[in-house]
């Protein structure tokens, strides 16, 4: 059943009256949408602010310009060239790219590290532009609205990514919409069209598909490419069928590769890293020990540990207030929160306001412990919370975790450097594995192979540039 067919239901007649039925310029198909173009752009603009704040924009002017220039060149050849197109690099290690309604497109620094040429960049951006010109996310939202679900994006979210708690905002929900396989085919076709109009051939798109397949889902705070862009299965064959000649091996794009020199790779330990259950934050100079066996996560807005049964959480976040007292006053001003006895006035020598609390009633009641700690001129909120019925069993664990908060003093931890890409020219023909032995990276041979689109036993020629990874904790 095509998605338009359920619109004939009499129940949806009032919605139909408010519906615009327009010819989509990219797909040439009639599309029914509750969301007009100006609303689409407005949604994108709002979500863009949130995404830029949540994920952070990666700072590298030359690379940012290369991405934006390529995006604009491709978008200029699209059917919606008048959208306010924007192309940004988000500071995320995962391999992915996202498109928001209205023409806001993001590539992660992780996907850039895995690309080998301008043509591959064109393939990634062209595919995302295709999602926008074909209005895929707008259609999904319209579908949700028409089905009487309102604009509750949670329902359209891929359930496996809905749990990324630190990125639960509406803007982030928009980029984590999971496209359907038909949408993916269409985005591939449109991407190929835009690449060709910009002077690139389809081989680079095949190369990107192979790289993405080799990358797999990955583990990160945000979902990888295959979680948000399901592989339609026949993807390579379909694009291959549209390439007239047999795919040729392209020469190395050394101009592109040189742009990647120094690119931060994997998680940036300056923004916090785990060593076992201990979380260390070099930039803010603190550490905390989470209970062993709990599932930990570090996002831009918080650090958390979740009990294996999923009901109890310990969370650490920056409070916006200037003093622990002001932050505590704000926290306990919520009517549903009842303040309990105070616990500490200092943790590891830092001024602290803390208390146990209860919130909610009956089966929904939550019990916990909150501490606001003055760390330099910042206030850190430490919070442990659990269903009230579990509190007696969890209290000692929560108290121990919160009390472990301390200054980070070890200079090796304070001075930790991020993993970074570096390009090394090959002096004499060899294999990647031999090269890796002679010029070690601080990541595994498999990772080096993946980012170079090679196998460990691949032959590499004299004069080639090979990506390595240096630095890291
Ligand atoms: Zn896609």
C-alpha cells in the first residue's frame, strides 16, 4: 500500500482540507504534505541551533570550507537550489551524515576521516541533499501527523536510537529519523544525479558504500550511518547499473587527504574519557568513580551511569547557576521535589550543597541524592535517582559514587592529547601490515585499514599517502 492511500479514509478528511498537494520537483511525484516549504525551513532553522549546541561544530576552517563549497556546488545543481543550504562538520567521532528539512546538512568528523577524496565527499553530501530535495523527513513527519500522532517525533524515531538520552531534544530527533529503504534508493539516485552534474563519476559513490559497509554500526553516543540510513540491499548493484563503463581505479586525491592532516579522530579525551569505571575530565580537571557494572555514557551535556536493570541512574552535568546554593535553590523550587536531609557541605574539599530528595507519588515516586559542587568557577550537579522502592538497595552505591568526585591532579591525565590523523608518504612498496609495524598508529591495524579503505595485506605503492592515527590517552 502506498503511503498516500490511507488518506482516503473519511476520518482524515479534516486533515486533508488543510493539506497541500504539490509536485515534488526532485522526484516528479505528487506529494501530500501538511508542512509547507516555509514551515520546513523554519523547522530546520530551529533544529539547527539545537544540533550545533548539542554536538558542537568542529573547528577547522580549511576543512569546513571544503565541505561547504562542495555542498553548495552540488545543491546548485539540485531542483531546490533556492533553499538556505548549509553544510557543517559536527564534532562527533561516529561515521554518519544527517539532513534536516530545509537544507541543513551535517557530516561528522568521523565520516570525513574515512573519506579518501572530494568525489567521496560529493557522494555523501549528494545523498543527503537527495533526502532534502525529496522531502523525506518532512514526509515522515506528515505521516505521523496524519496518523493522528501529532508531531510526537518519538514515534517516528528508530527505537534503537531513541534512548540516547543526552540528545533527546526535538532537533536531534529530527536527524535521527530513520529513513525507509525506498527513501534510501531515491537519495542514492538523486545523489548520483547531483554528483554527475557537478562533474564527478559514480565510482566514488560505490567506494563510499563499501566503506560504510566495512564500518558497520560502531558504538558511539549517536547512531552510525547504517542505523539512520538502512541499506536497501541492492544498493551497489543499482548504482553499478547506472555507471556506463566498468569502474576504474581512481588516482589518490592528495589534495583531499592533505586536508585531513591533524583531524581529531575517535572520542576526544579532552572532553572526558573512561578508564574502567573512572571518568576523567581533563578540561574541567575532575574525576569520579561510577559503580562497577553500570553502563556509562559521556555526551556533550552530561555523563551518566545506568544500572544494568535500567531503572537507576547517576548523572553528572554542569549547572548554569553561579553558586551551589543558587543551583540547589533552583532544583528544589520545583513543586514536585521534596527536599530531604542534607548530606555533605564539602566533597573532596570543594564547597557543596547536597540533600536527599523525593519526587512524585505512588508507583511513580523517585528517590535520590543531589549534590551541587563548586569546581573552580563552575557548578557541577551530581545526581543519583532511582524508583523510591529501590532506594534502600541503592543508597550506599549512590553515596559512594557521588563522594568519589575529586580534582584531577595527575599531569599525564590533565595533558592527555586527542587521537589525530596524520598522512605518511610511502617510501617503498610494501603491505599495509608491514607499514603499520614500521610506522605504528595508536589505533589497531584494522582501524588503519578501514580508514584507508584497505585490507591489512593490501599492497601499497611508493608515493601513496597513508592515513595513520597518533596521540590519544
Ligand atoms: Zn540516507
